[in-house]
DNA sequence: TACTCATGAGCAA
DNA sequence: TGCTCCTGAGTAG
C-alpha cells in the first residue's frame, strides 16, 4: 500500500528491528543478488524515508534505495528460520530474529552517497518529515504556483511534493474544496498553505494508524475501508457532505475522484 | 482458471 | 499518450 505514510512506517520498523545489527541480505528470486552482495553482512546504520522512497544506509557508505511502485510489498516475520517461500522475493533482509521480504518493487538498488544526493535533490518536500518545516512549505507553494498544470496532477508529481499518491490527492482536494482542474498558478498562498498543513496532518494520521483515514471523526478509530474516505473509490455514490454523486475521470493516467458540488 | 485492476513512475514517440 | 516494469487480490464464469 505504497503512499508515503507506509514507507515511513517501514523505515520505523527497520530502525526498531534491524538498525545497529549485521544483517544478511539475499535475493531468493535472484534479480538483486549481485547488488545484495555489496551490503550482505554489513551493519544497517539507519533507515529513513523521503516520500515514497526508502533508504537503508549501511556502514560501508552504500545505501539500498527502494521504491515500491504500484505492486511492491513488504512482509515482516519475527523469526529468520523456516519462512514461507511463496511469491517472488526480490530482496530479503534478516538477522537472527527478524526478517523482511520485499516483492515486486519498481526500484531496489544499491547506490553510493553521491547517487543518494542526486535522488534527494530531485524530490519535493515531504509533509511527513518536513525539514525544516517552514522552508518545506514554502518550496511546495512556490513549485505549485510556478506551474499552469492542474493541481490534481501537481499533487501526484513527486518533484512538487513527496509521498502523496492517488488516494491522498483526491481526499486533500476534497477537504480543501478545490477543483482538481484549477491550474497551480491560480491557487493563492492561503489555499496552498491550508493544503500543505492538511497533508501534514492526514499523512501523520496515516503513519500513526497505518490507514489512509481522511474523515476527522474517524481519526482515532479503525474504520472499515469503505468508510475511511470522502471521495476515493466512491464514484456514483452521494457525497457525504452535499449529496451530489461523486465523479470519476482519468487525470494523468490515473483515476481521479472528486465532488463537483463541493470542489469549485 | 482466466481475467481485471491497483495506493507509481520512467521512457519513447 | 501509450507502453512497460511486475505482483497479488478480487471477481467472473
């Protein structure tokens, strides 16, 4: 389930269970074997996330960069021995009592510090870990206002903001009452400030709960999937606020859900 | 069993 | 804009 909040949770898991240890790195599927050998047996210094990208930093100055893409998945086990071998495991990271299996990622590669810097330089600010906070918000606002592209597309562009995917894009725009078709340069500083701060809040709820809950009254509960959101995957159903049927269309090759009544 | 769809993104034309 | 990478869940028959 790879929007940014999931990746931050994964980084947290790696830091809690594998950081500071010598870990074995393997590739049961074989495709990652040559690169796995570069870090196999080394100590994981720390894991960190920027948007949808996970960086596993090792004590030999190499970093494993992982991007799940649309299919990628992690499976964690509390023991290393006798684990299920089902599916195509691209990469396996384990110590004596914890194991992480990676399947179907878009990217899984071992790179040096220079290459890490290049990736970082390309990425937009991450609402979950804005560092420093005020500057991240300003960069986001500046990048949106510099473009005529519809805001519905800009929110999915990882150069503009890191970690937002199709669910958060739809829900953030609904909560802000902003039409996804409005060009970036038509949005005011106030509108974009509110959008950014809402992204910070929603994605932190996502990190805390593990779910993309976007209805305030459900933040502290564990709602069923069908109840979590305002517009995502609710096409044809009445809007929870105004009753207008939720619309669906394709924007930048992805399904966009929105309410014509609430989002102007 | 076969088919469709998915919370991404790079690349060619 | 369309193709491709790649895996698994859900659904139709």
